[in-house]
């Protein structure tokens, strides 16, 4: 599960009630029927509320009378690639130091409806499968080592069942011992006041820089060096600052003794959330709902002033100056009814294209050659782009000022007549839709959903992805939970409960979660109960 979330817990030192608050909103690709379904699971051993996945026992993200928990993807790279040095022409024996090792041939049967099954013979090395094989001698064949293909513990389900019944930090910690892959940030709060975060799962020990590029598979020195001991993975309990938070940022600072890498660490959402929580006191559930759904972006705050500074205003006409004024007055919020977010992002994208387009002309170039959004902004701020010199594309000397100004006019050209419509908005530029799971049955999806947010804001809504389940829980004598997800409880398109929560989700509103104490709880908002007996 590629769980991507904004989460945090706050001990009583930061909250108005003196009780911990836990928030969770995993960002995923959105589909109908919904990814999650809402459930309260009540047995003689447990009573838990939250969301789960079809076919998975127990509540995955949720709370009970004593604790609440959430998860977010750690994002560390657990997939490495190795070039193979074959010894025989049939490519069945490969070199490994001074050894000759034989591949294992496995038959993979792919069943196709209405046709004969396709049988693929897949070669497996000790690293993993040969994923790329070429008849051209100029290209090396590649083996993939992916942690999920290895024979690790298969008891992740037990973690969640134990969390469903957990009563304290010790129970939470014991439950996490059964979880291996994919590594997740598990966050925790208890009504007794404990809060915690743990990066939990199997994480390979790598050499500095290992995994950033393809490695020589014939050398044993390129192997992983084992796994980080669970006692040494990043974790924290009851920090003095009164909160813990994760929004897919790096888990540690530079003093952490183990090297790890990823292309997916977020540089903006986590910093903004941490800054806000440091500033806030007397935090309420409403405060956390507002932070969880915030459309404010540090990316815009840190890059737009620099873009405006580098823009050559002597080339602007009256209309251009009006666009600049619109951007100067913007509050860095990606709200659906604003025009400035659309102008900013298109301009920013054009700058990125012009800055790094020459990296794309190299044959077999890879994505890692292209600096990320945050690194590009950092390089512009540090004046590192002044060394560019002559462009191979234009055969002219390029400066950052030239690139930013050219990108401004390319933004105008791309948006075209839309700029003449003063009501053109972020919603029209970005849009959000939730397609049917098949991807091809359009009437079963929902389109043109009006949403605030941006992938580099806490409310990381994009065209097809976003918060798949928003949850805020305040723990106390009784838990008070609030939640919503973009869909409904039914998988039947004709059902009124197929997509009935999408509009509430799009408005950044929440439903109160009615936590039943026992089977006799018959509060009016509870529509359905089902009891199973031996």
C-alpha cells in the first residue's frame, strides 16, 4: 500500500482539553468503489472503529476506547537494480565474485478471460528476478532486488488485530513486532497521555549512496548489509515539544548512523505542519481539522518571491503587469476559487522545463538526474544557476533571469485565452475526479469535484489522488472521533451509499463517528448493525 499521509498526535501539554488528539489522512490514488470501508468491530476481546480494506481482518486505521493509531508510508528505497554478467550464451549462469551461479527458472501463469493462459518463464537470481533482458550486447540485463519479494514475516495482519485490542503503549509496541513490509510510520496516542511515532518495518542497511544508481551484480560488495535492528529504527515517545508528526518527510537528521535514500521524501508539507504545531497551543479538534485540510504551500511561499524577483519587468505589458499583481497579492493558498495558484504552478512548471530540458536529451537518462522541486528552488536561491552558460537548445547564453522571464511568457502562451477570463480558477486548471476502479467505465466515476489543495500542501489533493480517509480523534474518558472519505460504503453504483460522502469530503467537512459501547447502543445515526454468533 503506497500510503501517503499527514498525521500527528498532541499530548495534553498542547491541547485545550488536556487530552491527546490523533490525526491521520493517508493520501492515495482515489477510486470508486472506495479504497476503504468504515467499520466498527466489536467482539468479546476488542471494540475498535475506523477503516479497513476488503479482505483484511480488523481495523487498519482507527481507535478504540483506550488508544488511537494511524499509518503513513516511510518511503525509504527498498528496491535496487543490478547488472548481470552472464557466463553462458543462454544466460542461465552468472558471475558472482569468483563463483558461477545458476538462475532458477520459474513458470508464471497469467490467466486471461476468454483466452488461453499465458505462461512466462522468469529467471531468478539470488537478488531477485531478471526484469530487463536485451538481445543487444550494448545493454546490460538487469536483476531487481525488491524487499516485498523476499521471504519475510507474513503476519502483518496480526499487528492490526493487536492494535484493535491494545490498551496502552506497551500493547502498541508489542503489536508492531509482527509488521515487516511495507515499512510504515506508525503513530500512537493513548487516553493516559502517551504519544509515539515509530518507523516500523524491514529497512535494509546500505552503504553511502547505494541504490541511487544501477550496481554491478557480479560484486558481493554491492549487497545489502542486513537490516536495521528494530531497536535502532527512528522512533520517539512523549517528546518534550508535546507532539509528533510525519508527512512523508525524512525520518531523521544527518546524525542518524544508517544511510537511507528515497525519491519520494516530501520537503514542504512536513516542515509546514511542524512549524504550525510548534506555534500552536490550546489545540482543539477544530484546529486540527483546519490544519489537516490546509491548502497553504511552503513551496509557493519560498519560490514565488524569487520568481518575481528574477522576472524582467521591462518586457511586460499592461496585461502582464496585472498577472504579476495578482501573484503578488496571493496568500499561497491553493483554494479552488482563486486564479493565482493556476498562474503560479504553470509558471513554475515552465521554469522547471526550461532549466532542466537539456538533461532529457541524453539517451538512457534517468529521473534522478533531474533535481526535485525543492532542490531547484534551493539552487535558484543560492545563485547556483548562474554558471549555466551556453544552452545547447538555443545556442545562447542563459541566465536565471532569462529562463524565468521566458517561462512567464510560455505560461501565458499555454494558458492562452483562459487568462482573458478573470474567473479562471485553480479548480478549472487542476480539477479533481475519482474514476471507477476499472478505469474505463466513466459513468461510474465522479468528475469535476471542486476541491482545495495541492500536492505540496497539507491537503495534498491532486487531479486523481488525495486524502483517502480523514480522521481526527480526541482521547479521553470516551473517544471522540470525526472522519470522512471520498466515496461511500457501497460498491454498487446504483446505491445511494456509493458516493454519498464525496461532497462532504470535498468541502473539508467531517462526520462525527458514533462509537458504540455495546450491541444495545441504538443511537439514531447508526443505520446498520450486524451480529454474528457461533
